[in-house]
């Protein structure tokens, strides 16, 4: 990270990740009927790729630069909790014991990692 710009590193991480996952998903990818996609499907998929992935990682890099790794890491780890809450409020997802337990584990982990220790 000291030699290359952060966006360059993220680009290579995604490139290597794509190459490594390709053998596992190629058969499913080849069964997709791309001709049946309407413009709304393509727009939705593009939104997920551009906003949900590219912009999210770009803003995480910006957050690390301006806020530091600790605060940005806490935000990244708590994103699934807030996504679940938003899904329950707007998409009629149901509350479950597993979601509550997962949220408690996430917040507990963030608390333990960000807790200051006394070094005597």
C-alpha cells in the first residue's frame, strides 16, 4: 500500500478475485439467458456493480485516508447490521434470532477491536 495508489490495489484485488472465482461460477454464468434481460434488469445490475461495489470501495479508501483505518473499519463491519435494519424497515424482512445474534457479534467484535488497552 506504500508503493501503489489504493485504487490500483483494489483494482488488482478484484481482478485476481474474479479470475479465482471464475472456475466455480462459469457453469451458472453460462446458463443465464441474457436475451431475456430488460433495460430495468441491466440498469439494476449496473447500479449494484457501480454504486454498491465500485463507489463503496472508493469511499472506503477515502475514509481510510481522512478518518483512519479504525473508524473506517468500524463502519465497514457495521454495514451489514444497518443493511438488515433498512431491509426490515423498507423491504418487509423479518426479525429473527440469527439477525439479532449476528448484530451483537458484529458490535461486540468492533468494540473489542477498538477498545484501548493499557500497556504497562
